[in-house]
C-alpha cells in the first residue's frame, strides 16, 4: 500500500500532536471536577489504564479490611456491636454542638474548700522501746482492696506496738496475678516514710523463717489468727492478738481484709492510716516512668518519639515548654464479666448474652446472684446496675464533654470487648488506653499482670484533670478518696437518677441533659464528711484532713 502526503500538510501531524498534548494539560484546569480524584490520590478511570493486577492480593484485601475496621472505630459502630439501647439519646448526643463557655467550666479545678491534707500524727511520732513481736498479714482481693489492707496492717501494728513484716499479697483467683508487694510498691520509700511510726522489716528473722504462707496452709497453727471479725475494734486486737505475739513472737493474721474498724479509734491511729495510704504507698519506679510517659502523650499528643529513653524525656521536656498542655479525663469503665454477671441486670445483648451470663453465674456462684429478686427495671431505678459504655458516654456528653475531649480508658477487660465500647468511641473518638499510647516493648513489663496494669491506671488517674468511674467499686472508692485528699475534681455518677432517666424512653435530649447537669452539680469532688462506718480511704475528711 502506498501512502501519499501533500507537501503543505507535512507538519500537520506534529501540530495535531502538540494541540492534543496541550488539551491534555489544560483538561484539569478546564474541567477540574473530572480530575478532582487525582488530587486526593484516589483511583480514577485514568489511573487504571493498563494497571497491573495486584501481586499481593491477600495482603491488599487485608489492608482494605483494616481500613474498613478503622472507619468503624473512628466514626461508626463495630460490625458486631449491639444496637444502642438508648437510640434517640445516642443520635442526639452525636449531633451535640461543641462545648460552650458554660460547659467549659467543667475543666476548672476545684476551688479551695477550706480543707488541707493533714496526715501527720497529732503528737510527735515515736517508736516503742520494745517490739512485742512480728505481725504478718495475708491480703486477698485486687490492687485497691489490698492497698486498704496494707494501711490497716500499719494501724494494727501501731496498736500492738509490734513490727510489721511487708504484707503478703495472695494470688488473685479472678485475675491469677502473683505480683508481690515489692513488684508493685516502692518498698524502701514505704519503710522510710513510716520509720518514725512503726518498725517494718522486709523479711522475718531466721528464727521465724518457718512462718510462711505454705506453713499456715497445711494445718491450723497456734500463731495464725483466722477469727478476726470484719471491722474489728482496737480492743479486739489487744485481747486476741497481743497474747499470741507475747507467747510466740509472731502472729499471722489471715484472712486480713476489712479487718479494722473505721470508728472509735484514736486520732493518731486514723492519721497513720492516712499517712500510709496517701504518702507511704507509691508505685515502683518503672510504673511511675511509664505512667509519666502516658500522661505526657495525653497532654502533648504531637510528641513523636514514644520511647522511655533519655531522648524521649529530653524531647518531652522541650515540648512541654513550647506547647500548652491539653486537658484529659480518665474514665474507669468498670464493666467486666464478673460485674455484669453478678449484678443480675440486663445489658441489651439479647438472648445469647442472657444465656452466657446465666451459665457463668451458675458456674461461679451456683446461680446465687446479688439482688436477683428484683426485676431489671427495679434494679435500674434503684441505681444498682453498672453503667454500660454507651450509658457512661451519654452521661459525659450531657455534662458537656464533646468530641474534642481527650479520654483515657482505665479498665482491665471490658465485657463484650471493642464491640461493646464502639458506641462510646463514636461519641468520643479521641479515646486512648494503655495499648494505644504505649508500645508493646513498653508494656512488656506489665503484660498479663492485673495488679501492675491497675497500678498504671491508678497513676494516670491521679494525674488527670477529671476522674470518673462508671460504677462504684474498690478503685472508684480508692481514687475518690485520694483525689479528695489532693482536692482534685472527681465526678461521681448519680446512679439512681441515671437509672430512672434511661428507663424513660420518651425523654428528649434537652430534658435528659438538664436533668443530668442538675443532678451532678454537687458530685464533682466536693468535700463530704465521713459518716459512721464509712471508709476513711473513701472519705478522708475529717480524719485525714484539717479544716482551715
């Protein structure tokens, strides 16, 4: 085939090509909407021309699924999450505006209430000339129950003019944690702070080395006191334990949980308990270091380096100078399986959840459940049901916290996992926890150790602007007392009010919000004087605090 070209058209193809190229360059300018996906690195029909088939298709699918899951976490509910029980309120909470000036008053620290910490003895501390013998205590329960037991042991030791052996912490049957006192607390600091009040030894002298936990487990021993009543008086110890000390030189009290009264004790003994709790008990250095790192990352989220080395500390110190620290709330989400099962309440998980909890109750407690004679509506109206993550989220939203609020989640294991938490995360997308803030290497020292994990949460909670617990319990009580002692803001949910509000399905958001705000005006850390039989560790005034 023969092609013929006219001489005057020789340069036409080149001109056409130039014009075509110019049009290609001008298309994005002339028709920007057509090409806008390119500016967002999104696929378009042009980017797929001659596109090769993905070489790593399984990995690509996994990555896409991961992005989908991330979208659920940030803005949507988990795929398997239970449907919100309070859907109208939940929708209104999602659409709430940012906090206004009045709501921002939530972040203001507590005003001076006329009380100050006062844990020093009224008289000059003095050690007895002669110790009556060695006191051993064996403490069960979780971190905060054991903490109260340690302080009671200090007081009993003083009452008896004895020497305290560093308390033995029993293995928790629920969490299976074998952490010792020295794994959790700075033992040298503990001994040094109390050295003018009582004598403390880390171990028994050799002549009493037989007095071990295993020794008392094998048979009834004359030196073991197992009859101490709950909230025993000082006289009971003088009458029943002192003779054993004087006869054998050692007395082992087991069990020792809530074994000392809160009433009718000398002021010196009460203040010594406070001194032990608020001054002598501090966590081991590596817990404090990791806690400080988490607090820094909450206050200064722009910090890139998250190591606990000197570089991190130097960068953090520099960042702290040039940035205004952000405020954050610690939420203790007490919603574990034991709590859910033992409450006899319905949490909206349907028949499957009811059957699972019923089976668990039968296995653990042979079907015996607290308050099981009441209906779910009765329990909720009385404020006896733990708040679910969704409900505590609605409470926070009604109080005025918005989507810009930085929230630290302090909890061991939430019943239902991320699916249960997703409603709360949707209300507060800037929610963090130990896992999101610390690397796996940093968490290695506390992994699988419930007491150390709880200690870390306790430390972060004490450094937060606001602390709130979803339901009463030992950690709630311990932190409420400690933060009261330090005059720090702590919101105590009005459980009965919330139970009644959540039962009212016709309540509008404005009505709900008004009721919540009014019902929590005086539940944000205001000093409450301890009443008879109430814990000195939860209500430290007036025993641990001086007025004026």
